[in-house]
C-alpha cells in the first residue's frame, strides 16, 4: 500500500479509480443502467459466462441512444464509402463522429473494450474538418473517418497505461506516436483507445485495470488478443476501422475470434515508433507490426494506402521508406473474382505438436477445395518445410529473453510509479488467469522432441536451447537464436517460395476458434508469420453450425503436444477463417491475392462456400 494526502492506496483501489475516471467521460445520455442492460436489452448476467449474442439481441437499436440516421451511418457504410461520402459532403464529420462515439460508448458498457475516451476532443476535431470542407479543402484521404487505436499508441494529453497498475498516475502522454501523427495528418478522427491483455502476450484481452473484453458475437467467448479491444469494438460497429499491433498474432487472432479481416504488415512498413511497450527498449528480437482491422479487405487497403502516402519514414526513423505500390495487374477488369492468371498456393500443414481444433482444420481443408475448384493450384507443404513448431520454439526463446513485462507486473501495487509514489510493501497486482493458461500450454510441449532431428522434430535445423547455455549473457543467446532464425528464413525462401514457385501461402488462422475465456491456445501458427516477417491477413470463412460441429472430426492431443480443451457444444456460430501470407515487403500482393481468395470463399454465398466439417 501507499499513501497520498492521507489516503491508503492498494492496487485494487488505484485500478478502480482509473475506471471511475474513464467512465466519467461517458456522456450521461449515452449511459446504460445496470437494470436496463438485462431488463431492456436482454443481456443475461454475468455476461462473461452467458451466451449473449449482442448482434442477435440488436442491443444498439433497443438502447434507443442512436438516431435512425446514426444507425444508418454506423451499419450501412464501408470505410471506403464513408470516406467518399465525407469528401463529397454528403456526410459531415461531426455527425459521423458522434454516431461512432455513441456506439463505442454502448460497446464499452457491454463488452469492456475501451481504456481511454476522448469523445469531446474528437468532436472538436470533427468540427474543424467540417469547416475545412466548407472552404473546399480536405485534410487527406481519411478526412473525417473515425479511427480507434490500441492502448499502446500514445495520444498527446491521454494516458497510455497498458493495463498495468504500475503505470497509473504517470500522467498523460506528452507527444503522439508516429502513426497517430500520420493518421491525423491524413484527416482521421481519433476518439478512443482500446483494451489489451496484461503483458500484451496472451490471446485473451484481460487486465486488472480495465477488466476483461467480451466478444460481442457471444459474450461467453474471448475477443482474442492482444488487440482484443479493437476486435470487439469493430465487431460491434463502434469503430469503422481499428488499428492494432501484432507480434505473435495480436491483430489476426481478434479478427478470427470476432469474424473480421485483420492485416499484419511487414514489420516497420507502418510506423511503429513512440509507442508504450512492456518490453525492454533496444532489445530487438521479433519486431511487432502495426496494422488495420475492419469488415472488408478494401478497408485494410484504404488504411495502408493512406498511411504510406504520407511517407511516414520522414517522421519515424524506424519506418521503412517504401511507398505503396498498386498490385492491380493481378486482376482483369478490376475484378478480384477474375484474376489475370491462376495462382499457386502453398498450404501449411497441421503441426503434430500443436494439433488443430476441428473447425480450424475444416476451414483450411474447405478453403483448399474451393480454390482448387476455381482453377488455382494448391501445393501442400510438409512439416519439414513449414517448421511451425521449430519457429515457435525459437520465437518463445526470444520472447523469454525479456522479462520487463513480468517485472512490471511484480512491481505493480508496491508503489513504484503509482498514484501514491514512494516504494513500499504493498500487495502486487496478480497475474490474470490467461497467463497461467499460456504457461501450462508451454509446459505441455516436448520441446526436446521439437529440437531433435527426424519426423516432427528439428527437421534438419539445429534448434538451440538457450536455457542450457551456462554463463552466456542475453546478447550471446540472442545472437545464437538470430542465426537459427536466419537459417529458417533462408530455407523458407529457397525451399518453399522459390522451389515451389508460390504466389501465397495459406495457413490455419490459429490453433483454435474463439473459445470461452482463459482457454486460448498457443500462437504457433500466427507467430510463424512474425518470425518470418511475412505480411499476413486473416480472411473470415463462414461460421460453424451445430450440424457442422456434430459431424466434425475429434481432437487428439498426443503426449508432448498441446491444445486447448475442445468443447463443441459451446461453439455454435463461432467464426471460422484462414490465414494467408506472402513474402516480406509484398504487402500489396498479399492484400490483392486476399481479394481473390475472399471472392472464392465468400463471393458466392455461404451456402456454396461454407466450410464442411
């Protein structure tokens, strides 16, 4: 505990005070009473254990807070259509901003997706943009478009705590993250920041300050992580376009869980500078990427094009100065359904150490069949070529070199950097349950077998065990791991892309679909793309029906492997997806090919393209 002005502070009271401060920024007319949530909106409590589909319950209409026009704005426009209408003057920035602020306020009260609220500043910004438009000028390609951002991004005058009690009371950010400056320069309206997991390293967005993010498709499911607040807010249509970060799947996992499109660009293609991070500055292992989450691929393309048009490397020395390239030559008559040539896809196989949940396995299998029927070529990869477990092993060892996040957690509540200041022997804030779930999964894997040669093992790549490097310091260990990473990247370049002349690679979206809270799996299939530094996109592909789940294959988890518990009875309606990647810096091709795949999988109605389980 610590003291300030005679007040005794604990980590619990400091977290509660932060939530009170945030909630005070919700305008009174936009608030929901606790009784109204269940009685009027039909949301059963406690929501995190009840299968509430907020979409099916139509809670936004039933709340009566948005006008008919505001419902139209938030539900009937794509981001591209919204941007065009704002530029043409058919919509005003202020009315669009108010509509999304209202919807975000409702989302926060139902799924706990927001960490910081600055609706008043956003509306002032929107008025300025409307005045500019009246003068015949536009701020940029995102003129008036509301954009939500993950909590790690800094906004001048707004706190960035990452959900750590230890970061409370440090005051608001004094300057913007580089991407924030770029988005503002391109005309965007920023209005809120979104919730994240404790440490940013789990697939369940839950921390002791802001609580647990719920999935608006089913509140008993996780919304994913670490950009889970973004996933939930965009799925609720409280944001037309969200910006997350991704170091092991943190954009793509929430996109899978919430039925959205999410794009992880090549590292540093989108400016990442001046974010708040739970890692040690200067310890460069696998680089995280910033990227968009939205309801369609064109929204992701619009984001990438707008950000890169600003030449962000001019203000962020860590960003790559690679302008956007149009990949339209892939298409005929600008139609994704008619590519100018048939494509060749590699397919990442199920790794024996990380068995797939049946719905994920079925989604990949069905996607392959659909693409083959469309005339595209599919080339299955072997475990020896994909090296999923081996890449994950090296990635996990790299992450383990940095204990900053866990040290921050241990310090939280003891007075360091807190409201009360001064040291002291207070109770530290506890780890959230999903951290224990991840640790348990890591203990279940037979890492020695992953590293050994032979089928399902090291596959001829020498995988080090840095825990056994007695006397080696952190830099020595990192050097050894980087040598291994370079060798695996070389094998992928020559043995996969060049040898098989592939245009793109399809992979499982994750080890599992959205699950109940604190049950998520390991990030082997998503971190693969970060490890290789490949741009990758999550492409939704229908939802699991009860009949599908009843007929699905079972889940077998051999000793030495790990997978979350599979409970098909809890998964009716769960979103399905696949993951698609291209090689480093071919972000434009990744999105262009994704349009082709999306047209095949989702362009002819769910009755013809729905995954068969």
